[in-house]
């Protein structure tokens, strides 16, 4: 297949198929793509399996293949960006390089997309060639670590060994045997979360290959987390901006500001002393936190007992109340401040529609963007309702939440941790439960079908996935996750995305999904005026879902020996774990589709910034940057530790620190500089 | 004057940098992350400066001394940011579109500079910008016919780009150990800051014009250095 030399093929204008035919024997009809063909042609020839004669012939002038192409010079070197990029990847012919070194170095990044392209080409080839002869073997590249995938069919056995031996002599040659492994590896890498139904054969890897593979994994990880941060920043920023907007509007002279919860026992007055404030706010915050803790525990118990429907029903009530009641308050604010003439009939009709649409899209089904919009709006509404708390109480509550978050997620007996573990233990059950819980599962179904298909034909499936996943590894990952997670809301969404074929979208969707799950969590929060604890429950649910997602990943993991070694499986597990937890507040989880940030995190980030927005613009911006940086740092740690982490502590600590520093030093400083127009 | 002033000033001050942000930085995950962290660094430097200012009760209104430590702290954190990016560079490169490209570093430097610049623009101008929504107008002391908001908006815009080019020059300077470039950055930073004192001067006629013109000249000079550096890089490669 892919092994055909690109230059040749391109010059001949034909498909690789010609070469393939000429090639001696294709051992494997199915063999997947050959990665890289160019440079190593010579080596490849030696390999038994190695590419057909065609390659060899082509091989004579490995370097120049690219040069022939008429395509021209308009494409820079993929690795270094330099211009005369005269060589192209012989397998896929889609990228160009200025030298072999560049190709080799880029291979670990390029191999995935190469595999996809090659897979597509292969199909054509096979059609042309008929069954038997077709498969060429990938040739090897000296450097290619990942190497060509071997045949998945298993023919590779003998040949594979031989080739390996060759390869060991020079590293490059080894590909084919490796290739098979590589195929597995790649497959795993691409869709870590996917769980094939049939166990895969374990490839034998040399130490080098394993190392190379691990490096590729590391890079894929990096990319994955990078993209996740990127995807998560957007909704967080939007949520923060909305909260700021609500606060600014309500502060512009409205009579309908959210009021303090009736649960609080202490009311701050301008005349009260600092010690009174501290003690009183501590009592207030303690009451709220106690509610959260109790609700969390109840949720954990319900979850362990499997009363998912109770939880779902509860969440639905909470969401309806949040959307209806807080939406009503916000609407009153808007009407008053913007002086909109509106009668009650119209308003109640609009509000009803708003809340009902929200319920349907969150718990049943709806377009992805709508769900994301609702989740974001719900988070900002929650945050808005929390701005009714007195200032001291807010800070005390945030500080206590940080502590609770740490305890719940990291302590051996933290409720969230227990929740995650129990969900893990009940691997099979939990996902199903979660699945049902997420009203969203509907969306998931298409992806599942895809998965099934894939499972049936592993190779094809892989190719297919690659194609669908599109270019970015991250996509593949997310999709994989999503599929693995399957039932999780997140996975569902991602699945939907994958069905759409848009990899990026899928990631985004995944984040969106996670949000949805989180949104459920939010809902409880919204009740929160009354029940803060509820939030925690929701988070828990989310976490549960996340977990469920991960569990599938695991199942898949065992299947692939390689992966487990390489660690993607690990990662998936971790992520699953992450599905986490921080109860009310929480964290990121990445499971299914990617990192997940609990709605609780959204809410309390927004609460902090909304509180800052009630003071000053400069403070608001400082806190925003601090919170975002804290979030980035958390995700960075997540990438390092690969387990569920509390998302609140770093961000909230930065945010509070910056709030007070800004308020007491920076703002007066700027108040002196600003009017004098001194810029520093 | 209210909404019109607000939008005019906002777009003058932030328009160009936002265009660059959405056009170049926003599509790249690693650049966005880099920008956020560099904004964070700048913020820390300014918080430290404000802490010093807060403690130095006697010289609170002496801008010449305030500028000294503020600029120095910013340059110090620029160096810290460089050290950080230097360590993270291999990771960043892995994720970049062209992992081997020699121009990656320039891109990182530019995004980091944009983080500094945007944060600078927001922190030092947003209060005035919000005030410009109000019914009143403040006139610039040295150019009484122009509103203070507009002069500040132009200065903020220039400073944002200043930060970008300073970051690029100093990154080249740090990595090549070219002390001239580092010195140039520090000197021009001081120069640009001291020039803005003219804005509020009541003795210098048209002080704001001198300040803006001087800053533009400095910006052009720095830009020439940046262009020369990048061209050098290009020639080295090819």
C-alpha cells in the first residue's frame, strides 16, 4: 500500500497501486499504511516483507522523489518551515520536507495523519488490485519509530520477525514487524479510549521502539492537554464575562439584586468590627459548606446504591428552578435597568420557553451549541445568584471551598475520591447508570454504532477513525475517549461530533459535554440559594459520568498490551478517575472527550470575579487573569499527575491574592498615575 | 460625547492589538496559553511595583522615581518569563505547527509581548475608558484642545506594540547574550515612560504631541531592530 514511492507514483500520475502490483508479494492484503516511505527505500527493499520491488526501484533515488513533483515549491518544509522542500512523504504524499532529518523528526507527529491518508489510499489500491496482491508493505524508515503498521491480520508473523531482525541492524529497516505493532500503537494512540471488541494482538517491540512510542505518546499528550486548555478557556471566559455583565447590569441601579440566602445567620453591617465580620462570615460560610458536605455525602451514598434516577430527578428540579427563578430575577434587572416596557404575560411566556428549552436540551437532547450555551448561562446565573452573599461571607466561603475541595478530592476518604473509586469498582454498572442519567445519551448513539463497526473490523475501523478524526491527534484522542466513555454525556457529545467528522469540533463538543454533565451539577448549585450542597451532588454525578467514561477506556486498555505499556491506557484511567470530583466545585476531568471542568468550578471562578466586578474594573481584569493562569496551572499539573485534581485551589488562591493586592495597592497606584497620563 | 468617545477610544487603544490577537494568537493554543502566562507575569511585576509605591509613602507623587522601579521590575519579569519560556520551549515546539522552525521563538516572543502589552493596556487604561462613558470630559493638560481619554488611547496603543517589539528584541538579546539589545530595551522603556510625563506637563506647550511623536520614533527604531533580527535568522537558515 502506502509503501509505494510517492515520487514515482506522483510522476507516473498514478496511484501507488502500480508499484504495489509490481511489488513482490504483498504479504498482507490488509496491511495498513506504511508510514513513511521516502528515504529508506533501500532498507525497505531488504526486508522480506518490505515494500515491493517498486519501492526498491523507486528507492534508487529516494531523495529526489519529491523534487519531481510538479506541485511545486509553494509548500514549506513541514518540520522547519524552510522553503525549498523538495522531498515528500512517500506514503501519503501530502507533506513535504527539506531533508531526511526533518522528515524523521517530524515523523512522530506526522505518522498519525499519514496513517489516515495511507489507509484511504490503501482502500483504493485494494480495489484496483483485487484482493491478494495488493498490500505492499510499508517500507521502513530508518528513523521511523512508529514504523509502519504491520498487518493486522496476523500474517506478519514470520516475515515480521525477519524484518525485525533486519531492522535491528539498522534501525530503519525494522519497520515492518514493528509496523504491525506500530499499527497497534498508533491505533491506540489515536483512539486511546476506544475499546475494541476483539483483543488486539500484542506486538513485540524493541526497546527503541517502545521509547519512541512513548515519546510519541508524550507529544500526543502535550498536544492533547494544550488543546484541552484552549478549548476550556473559551467557555470559562464567556461564563466569566456573562457574570460580569449581570453584575454590572444589576449594579446599575436595580432593585432586584439577588439577596443573601436565608440560611446565613450573620448580617454584615458597615459598623461591625473586623472580628465580628470574621466570626460571623465564618459561621455563614460554615453553614453553607456543611450543606455542601452533607449533600455530597448523600449523593455518594445514592450513587453507590445505584439510585441514579433519584439524582436525575433532583437535578431536573434544580435546573428548572435555576433557569426559572434566577432567569426571572435577571430579567427583572434587565427590564428595570434598560427600561424595557414588558408585560407579565409576555415575560412569563418567554421565561417558560427559556426554562423548558433548557431542560429539554440539557436532559434530553438538543444541538450541541445550545447545550453549551445553556450550561454557560446556567453557570453565570448561579454565580450571579451567589453575588447576593455579603462580601466577607463570599471570601470566607471561597477559602473554605478550597479546603473542602482539597479534602474531598485528595484525601483517602474524601467523598469524591470514594465516589470515583466506587464507580471504578463497579465498572460496568456505573457507565450504564451514568448513561441513563445523562439525558444526553441520545446523541451518543451514533458514535456508538461507529464504534461497533470499528470493533468489527479493527483495521478498517482504525482507518475510518483516523479519517473521521481528522488531522489532530487530539481529535483522535478525544474521540477515542468519547467512545470509550460512551455513555458519559461527554462521550456522547464527542461521539456526535465524531459522527460529524469534525475532529476539532468533537473536542470542543467533548468539553461541552463535560460541561453538560457539569451543568447538571450546576443546577444543584443554582438551587443553591437554598442548597449549596446540591451542587456538590451534581458535581458528583458529573464525576460519576466521567468515571464511567474512563472505565470503558480501561477495558479497552487491557486489550491492548502496547497501550498499557505506553501509557495511554493509564491516562485514560486517570482521566476516568478525574472524572472527578471536587464536589461542588470542581475540577477538570478529562475523560471521555477531554478535560472536564466541573460546573462548580465555572460557578466559583465566576463568583470570585463577579465579586471583584462589584468593586472595580482593574480588579476584575486582574482576577480574571489570575484565575485563568491558575486554571492553566491546574491542567498542567493534571498532565503531570494524571489523576483527578481539585480545580479550585490554585485559581481561587491566585484570585483572592490578586484581588486584595489589587484592591489595596494597585488601584490607588493607578489612580495616581492614570489622570497624570503616566504610562509605565 | 459619551458612547462615541467610549467606542472611539476603546477601538483606538485596543483595536490593533485585538486584531492581532484574534488573527494570529487566538488560533494557536500554545500562543494563547503563552499570552495568558505572560500577562500574569506582567501583572505580578506591576503588583510588586504598586506594593513598593504603597510603602514609599513619601514619593508617591514623584513620578520620576516611580517609573524607575516600575520599569526595572517589568524588565526583571521579562527576564524571568524568558527563563520560563526557554525551559518550556521544547514542549512548546512539539506542539507547534512546524516543530523545527527557527522562527518559533520569534512567535513565542511576540505572543508573550502581546500578553505584556494587552495587560498593560487593560490595566492602565480601562478605568479611564469606563470614565469616558460619563457625561464629562477631561482635557489633556498639555494640549487643552484634546480630551485626555483620546491621548491616553493613542499612547496605550503605541505602548502595546512597544511591549511586543521589546519582548522580541530582548528575547534575541537574552538568547544571543547580546547586551546591546537588552540595554536598548531598557533604555527605550525608560525613554518611553519618561516621555509620557510630558502629557501632563503644563509648562511644555503641546507636550502630548512630543510624547506621542517620541514614542512613535522609538517604536519605529525598535521595529527596525526586530526586522533586522528576523531577517538575520532567515538568512542563517537559507
